[in-house]
């Protein structure tokens, strides 16, 4: 809740004669000022009390026995009607049964005289004796409006002190304020003064400094680890689709998006091959969002005490909401929730933990973005994969040719080596099937071995280190294959469709052969363009890459009819003609006709290569387009060959059906009569 909302709640409680209000906060000064203003607005007198100074104003200036909590409580009845009593740090005295009894005794007088006691401090625990007669409220930390005022006062103060003037755009101001949300007003003022000291402009170092101020809030917890944000998106080779998705979602945390009712993103699940950058991506996501990154190892929640594991999880989630906005990183989540299954051997404690966590994910309002990483699907409970938990499930595969070149360049640069000194195309070819971590290890091995020999690193040294590395794709080939097959129809690719990349590479090699090492290859240009536009099928068709464009169009639309495909791509390529698609096993079974050779041939090849699949459907799926087909309709394929031409209505998709009919895979382009 915002400060305004809580003030309104307090106003209502006081006017309705609630006797005791327990207020939990660390911001004593700010809330004392807010409560003083509230008392003035509702025409209530305000009395402050501390154990050191007693009451202010006191009833008797000559006898200051009011420093004793029990004595002061007894004096409350002697104050005039319509008063509010603000007691600071009273919680230590609530362990005294005599003080608690005195509070209970004064409650009838409070109600009768329109008086309310506010007990304010960092500990809002209510004694069981007072729970029926009191209300507990947690006073919120400053919101954007309060933080904006603090920032503006700081900038004015900097000018008075002769420091460089900083002009902030609206976007920079909001990002700065979001970074320090979760801190008290005093902490915000101090951390911003430190981050902006001597600066004339805002850069990533400012955000990193501000994020680090939240570190101490996590250090008191044995269950969470604060992560330093030393890596960013620039340290990740490839994964363009995932990067683009995160950038888009980051806008949803803005106040503009909130004003338009756009829901805040919940999180993302990264599934993939070990060593392919999932952990690095978690850090990059936090940096892109300018949120602190906090790592949770689920196994640390487990405790032998009854109900302690559940309490640990509640404490973790409460702390994350307190320091929000933040990124909660759960690494290897399938191991953390091991034991969650439907069998008799399932762990009941772990089931309760997972249920509580998933409920929190679905219902949380605080801007906590969850990044969960997993190397296997066998340990993931189906409840976690259901939509509504995570915004998206991404599969991080082994890097393709273009990504391997980028990864090599990143790690060579880290070793102060120039990639121009090496044939990056050859190195990328030799590392086919290697993960990003394995490529990094090969570079480091070559550097260390070369250092021991006292020479300068050469391409032969790198190639030798690569040859000596046995990649995981070889040692665990079967498991990686199973993981890829599972993810192919269930997850979104972190890299734009690898099949498109593969065809771009093939097209390049057919045209130009191997890289000459002197200029950016055609494939690299194509891949870079496609990365920027997320492999836009319109761009591909316009550039004459019809096969790649058709594949990307179908992948984007999921499942389309041949008529819909013709209508959509007709703006960029000729689609009408005398050709069509028919089955090789029975040429009388026509899939579609009236197509140009320019699209019929590549479609037939994509289907035969199992990059696209046919799904028989009812002719109703074609709508008005079905009337253009004068052939008799075939409801389903039979074992007998047809004696005359028949139309088998089908959609085309990048997703294979559960049971693939081999006859629907062997498709040919044929010249057909309309």
C-alpha cells in the first residue's frame, strides 16, 4: 500500500475510536511527521512518548515519572479528550506482564474519551493478551512520489554545493527511483548522494552503486545470497530472442505501463543444456532491469523443526517484497524441488513449499521478477510449467555458428586478444556442439598453456585446446537429444529459430564457400539483420530468401492453411500459378493447388526435410477458400490409392503431430490443373 492509503486507513481507525494501533516501521522521523499532520487534520491533540524523554507535552513538568511506561499509561486518562498518543519503541516493555495489564486496563477509558494509542517501532509483535483489542499495520516505505521529491531536493542541494549539474530524462529519473525503492528515505538520500558524487551524467555505474545499497538488507539472511552484477547482455553471445523479450518486458515495470493497467511480468523459466549461459543470463536480466539480483537455493529452506521450512520460505518471500523491485534467481530449480512427485515417495514438506511458492508467484503484487533455471525436465513438477506461473519458458540450446563466433570474440577480448588475429569462421566450425562454458574453458586452457611456454597465442594453440575438449554433447548425447525434443514443442527458443539460422548458413556456404577472414560474411550480415528484426519473414521474402521466409512465417503463426499462407506472403513474392502439392505415395491426393513454383518447391522441400508438417483438418478450417477447390474432398487418408484426384484439406505447422503419417512427409511439387 502507498503512504496515502495507509494514512487514510489510520484516519478511519482513529475516528472510529480504535484504542490500540501497532505500527511497524524503521522510518521513525518520516512517519512521526506524517502522523503529526494527520492529527492536525482530524483535530486531535498529539502526545509523543519515549523512554528517554517521557511524554511531550507532559502533564506535570515538575514530576517526570512519565518516563516509566506503566506510570505514563496511568496518566493517559488525565489528558483531555480527543488525543492521539504516539509511543516510540514500546515493544521491549510489552514483555512485562504488568505493563501489558496496565494497557488492558486503560482500553475502556481510551474508547470513552476518543483517544488512541499508536505503538510505533521496528517490531510490531502484538502480545496475545492485546490481539483482540488492537490492529497491526505495517507502514510502507516511501513510494515513487516521495522518492522523486527526495531526488529533486538532492539535485538542488548539489547545485548549491557547486557540483556538476545533472539533467535527467523522465526515463532516467524513473529508473533511478525504481532502483532505490525498498530503502528508507534516509538510505535513499545517502545512497543517491554517494552514487552521484562528482558525476555530470548517468551511466550504468550509477545504477550498480544504487543496487549495491540493498546488499546489506539481504546480508542478515542465511537463506539468500546477494549477487554482484558484473556481467550484462553484452557478455552473452547470441540468445537474441531472449534478450529482446526481456527488453520488452522491462518496459512493463514502468509507471506509464502501470497507469495503463499493464500487468507486471512475473518471471521466466530458462531450460537448457548445461553451460549454455543460463546463469549468466540471470545476471544480465537483472542488469537490464536495473534490479538487484538475489539468489535462492531452495534446499537451504529445509529445516528439521516442525513448520520451520515453511516459515523460512515466508521470511524469504517477505524479504524479497521488502527490497523489491528485485530479481529472485532460483538456480537448478529441478534439484531444489526434488522430491515433489505424485507417487507415495513424495516429500510432503517439499510439496507444501512448492505449493506456497507457486501461489505467491501467481498472486504477488510486488515487482519481484523470478528467474528459474533448470538443466533437466525430469525433476520439474507439471504445476511449475503451467501458464500463469511464469510469463514464458525459454529453451537455451547449444550455440549455433553465429553465436559461437560471438562467444569466441567475447572470451578472446577478456584475455586482451584481438579476434581479427584469428580465423573466427574456422574456430566456430571446430567448436560445433560445444557449449559456451566449454568454449570459454578452451580459450582459457590455450592461454594458460601458451603462458607456460612463454610464447604468443596462435590459432594452432586454440585449435589444439578445442580438440582436447570433449563436449557434453558427445558424452551426454542421448540426454541432450531428449531434452531438445521435449523443449521443441513446449518452450520458446532463446535463439531465433535455429532451423532458419542453419539454412542461412547453408545458403551462405553454397554461394561463397568458407569465410575469407577479411570481411563480414554474407551469412553474418544475414544473421545480424535477422537478429535485429527477430528473423522477420517479410524481410527474408523481400530479399529473395523464400525458403527461410516461409519457414519463419509458419513458425511464427504456428498453424496456417495454404490459402492463408498465400494471402499473407503474396505481398512479397508471387504465389499464384499452375503448381500444387501432392503426395508422392499417391499423386491423386492433392494438398493444395493454384500455387507458383516459387513457393510450391520450397514448401515441398521443407515438408520432406521435416522442418514443416502437414496436419489433416476439416475443410471448414479453410472457410471461403474451400469453395475455390473443385476437387472432391477426402476426409482421411486410406490404405488404398485414389482412382481420381481428391483434395485432402490440411494445415501446415512447424510442430509435428503426435503420430506422423509418413505419407504426409513425402510431398512433391507437381504441375496441376486448376
